[in-house]
C-alpha cells in the first residue's frame, strides 16, 4: 500500500530573474513499512523535499510552484496549519541532522518529550510520564527516569539523537523522515542509531524516508533509493540494482569517488567541476557539464526519468551503456 | 632511517576550572596522554579516532598552536619544545596546517592573494613582485586560476576554499603538513578531487603528512601508516595494509566494522560495540576502552596495557597482546 505520494513537486526560492528552483518536478512514492533512501550532495534538493512534506518550508522565501503531496489519500499541500499540526506526530515524524539545535536548550528532555505527547494525545500527566519513560527505554537510553530531568547539554550527541528519535516516535508516526540522522555522529554511534531505526521500523511497522549523502548508510538501511542532483531525480531503483547497475553517470561517479576500505592507493575517480549555479542551470541535462558520457543531445532537452526495466528509472539517455558496461 | 618528525610521550592536560578562567582548578581533562609516533619524510601517517579522542590536539601540538603539557617533538633533529620564538618561527616555516572548515579558516576580509601571501610576508622570503608571482604559481598548482587572486573567500565553493587553504600551506615550501580533517566538510565528489590533489602535491614535493580524519575509508586511501586513538591514547599503530587487514585492538576492529560499506548485503549487521566514549575528565581506570570492550578481562580494569609489538612495525596497547617481559615494568609504572 502506498503511504506517501509526491507528484511533480516544484519548489522555488525568491522571485523574478534570480529565482532558484530547488526542487524540480520530483515524483516518488513510499509504501507502508518501506525504507526509502534519498541521496545527493549539498544543493541537490533532498532536504527541501523533506521540509515540503512536513509543511515546514518557510514560505516566503520558498514557494511551492506546482505539484501535490498525498498522504493516505489526501493532498496535504491543501492542509491548514491546524490540520498539518495534527498530521505531524501521529502521521509523519521527523528527525534532523543536528540534535543539539533541534532540542530546546532551556527545557528538560522530559518536558519536551511529554509536551509532544500532550499536544497529540489526551492522556493523564502520569500516563504521559510513563509513555516518555517507555520511549526513552525503547531508544536505548539507560536510567530513563533520571534522564527525564536532564537538559540537552548534559547529553552526548548520540544520546541527543536518541532523544530526538524518541520524540518523533512518541506519537507512533506511520512515516519517519530522517534528514541526515547520523551525519554529526561518530561511526560507532552511527551504527547504533541505524540499527535502532531498523529495529523500530520492525516494531512499529513504520516507513522511513532517510536522507543522506553517505552511500554506505543507504546501502545499509534502504530498500529503495532515489538519487537527486541539482533539484531533480536522476535515478531511482531498488538498493541492490542501484549499487550493482548504476544507470546514471552521476550515480556512477558518486560510487566511484568513495574511497572504499577495500581499494588501495590509486588515484580516486572524481567528478570534475562543481554543482551548476542554481539560478542559471544548464539548458538540458543538469549534469551534462560534468558528465563523461555527454552527447550533443544532452544539451538540447532535459532527459525524462524513464523506466529502464524492473522498476529501475534513469534520467540518462545513455542508460543502456551504463547499466551493462 | 631517521624520521622527519618524532613525538615522544606527548601529553596535553587541560585544566577545567570552576566559573571561568580565574576559578579553582576542578579537574584535568586528559586530552592527549603519553603519545608516541614518528613520521618519515614523504610519508603519510593517518590519525583516526572518534570525536574527543585527542587527534586534533595532537596535530595542533606539533605546530605548538597548543602548548604540550609534557613530552618532546623532534623535527629535523631539533626539539621544537626547546626553541625560543625566533628559532621556532624559522622552524615553523617547514611545518604547516590545513584546517577542516574552509569557511572558518580564511579571513573573509582578505583577498585570496593576501591570504596566500601572508605567510610569505611574515617570513620575508620574497619581495613584493616575486610574492605576487608566487601566489599565481600556487593558485595554478592547486587547480585555481591566477585570476582568482583578487577575489574574496565568500565567492568560492567549499572545495575551492579548501584549495586556497592548501595554497597558503604550500606558500613557504613546507616539508610537513598537518591535515586536520581536510575533506570532512566536503561533498563526496569534491572530496575525491582534494584527496587526489594532496597526493599529487606529496609526490611532487616530497611532503610528509599527518592526516587526521574520522573517515576510515579516506585515511586508508591516503595513508602509508595509520595510528588509532581512543580517549587520548594511541591504541594501535601499523602499516596501513596490516592495520586494515588484521586489526589487533578490539577498538580498531569495532571501528572498521562500523563503517557502512557502499554495498548492499542480505541480512542485518550488528554493532560490534555498545555504549559511548567515556569522559576524558575521568577516564576509566586500567585500559580506557574496557567499558566498551567485548573482550574485557579482569586485568583490563586494573592495569593500563603496555605497548606490544606482535608483528614488526605493528604496535598495539591491549592486554590480549602481552608486551615483552622486559618492556612491561617501565610501561606499567608510566
């Protein structure tokens, strides 16, 4: 069953000649209980997509120019602020990259956790407290009763991220959006948090949309993957297909430029150049100026994201040669 | 071979005070404790570990940007800690540093030319016109255009700023560069460009690097040897291939196992270690890793492990690998 559908989403910043299209005609679905990975580098539009779903985009300067976002059959872009508030929490929860700036430094984590529960559920203060303790236990925080009285600065980065997850999960969301949830964490802590997310997904049967720039993290947790570049989806596939048969030059370049634990000191492959200026993107394929596979035709028109078989989509006109090198 | 740089028993304890700088000393933060390593000319020593392990403090002490509490740093045969200001400055020409944050490391009010020229002016190695020529040459060398010299840092992307930082570090023809997380803030595709640039520069100029990073993939790629730090101590140091193929210390093993590889696999992976890094204000007794170690033994809680060398050039501080009997007493009293 499809839980979330994003259709032709277009998000712009600013107006007039300097307008920037941060997300351009993006469409995708997330099924119940599925983990969808969204990868891309800075400026790819992945976080703006997430904020649009949450209704958290500051408008202005942002403007949703086109498209619709369907959650359980309703277009949530038409929701009022009140309806959105009811959706956040029990419908969609979100965790962010910086657990320090996402928690309020002047309230204890108990206050913040119980406040979240209070907003969404009519239960007694005692039941709220019990639920808060239960959530902290679930995310692996030792001595949760004592931790309720702690302030965010008293916790380590990994602990704060666990608290954020507890807050997001307190209302049992059907979809959890995790925006770079482990980027600020050390690698041993990252592994613990990813493991926790996958455990909770099984327990609560929730879907997860995980946004990351780390291909390793995606390989580890995602069922399906979307690769974004300069505001557009360039490739979409099941996780195995994506890593084994990357069918867009950008995906391939990303995978090749990661120094793996297995390779040795040869030169790393690089993607030359840098992201295009978002105010003046190239006329055709946005990756064309940096692409080793470019043809004349790539400059003529924006290549559509097309099904290349088996639920694998690529926005490259030379996907066949790429998939079977 | 005599090393280019050798750090012996390098230690940094920060005093933690009550209520500001004039307060009573409340405790000692043992950021770096008794660390030994050597770096040969043209060699890259990788230094890895998680946040708070003391790796950046080590890098900064080598340049005396942070004064060590104890220990010695011998560079080209001279003890840097014994040098007075003039002599230190002369020596420091050959020791440079590249920082993690290419946004914070460049003065936003200075043009790129002024930024790169500053070390040349301070050391007075070249006159005005030759200095400008040198800037153009350096910009070209790091993959920027000499036309960029008049611009300000904000006009550049993260990767380009890191190139400017590298050009500044190269301005005085150093022999040794501390690279403190030089690619951590960059996107993957840009990261590879900078790593390749650092390698090219090393091959051409015979530079030695101390490459500090938390990304084990990048460190493996660029290093000849790798040292692993945990809570202020080097727990393992070895030639790269040996370290990654056969990590001896349980912490190194866990660290390598925790790296998510860009290869989907069937089934779930389980964390090798639980818990978090203890506070450096009050590090655990005995082996500092014992609170998280899957192989913990009674002795680990009591006695700090001495450094053993189970294989030539592969040193490890862990009770699973008893040090040679002769070496043990000195290390135990240390």
